[in-house]
């Protein structure tokens, strides 16, 4: 059974940093594309960042230059390092995986996670002074 568990969320001030973790089990992490998505109340789900099995990555325009996605296959964990956080980053963050063999941009950019079949429960990130 595929399972994904997010952690690392919390309350931070604007300009602060957080590192989210997604621990996965039930599949080989390095064989699939893994993505981070977020959703705020009343807003559509947004693809934040994805990393493919080949190492290619995608970032949304709103987080590019501030967030970094990485993967540790030995630890079966994917990370999202978030720097210079802004109030607009406040949302529930989810990790997910897909078996589709497309680029990270194609999977994570325009379709808002439609191609991802397995999801974690989410972790709350709140950026406020």
C-alpha cells in the first residue's frame, strides 16, 4: 500500500524558513515523479514543485527562487526547503506521486495534480507576523 506522510509545517514570520518532509512507503521513491501541492481556503489547488525520477524539477512562478525540492532515495524522503516565506504561502501543503512518465513541468504545472494518484494528509504552513 502506497503511503505518504508530510511533516515540518508550522507558524513562521514573513521572511522565515521551513523545511517540509514527505516520508513515503510502499513504492520505490526514485522510480516516480513526486510533487508538492498547496491549497488555501477558497482557492484552487496549486502545483508548487515537482521532481521527476530523472532529477528534472519544476517550480511555480510564485515560488521560483525561494523554494527548493530535493529527494533522498536512501531515506525514502522528499523535501521542500522554503525560504523567504510570504503571507501568500499560507496553505495546506500536500505531497503526492504519479506513475505517469511525463516531464515534471507537464505533470505539475498546468494540471494541478490531476495525474497524481496517491496523496498524503497534508501539513499546515502559516506565515504571519
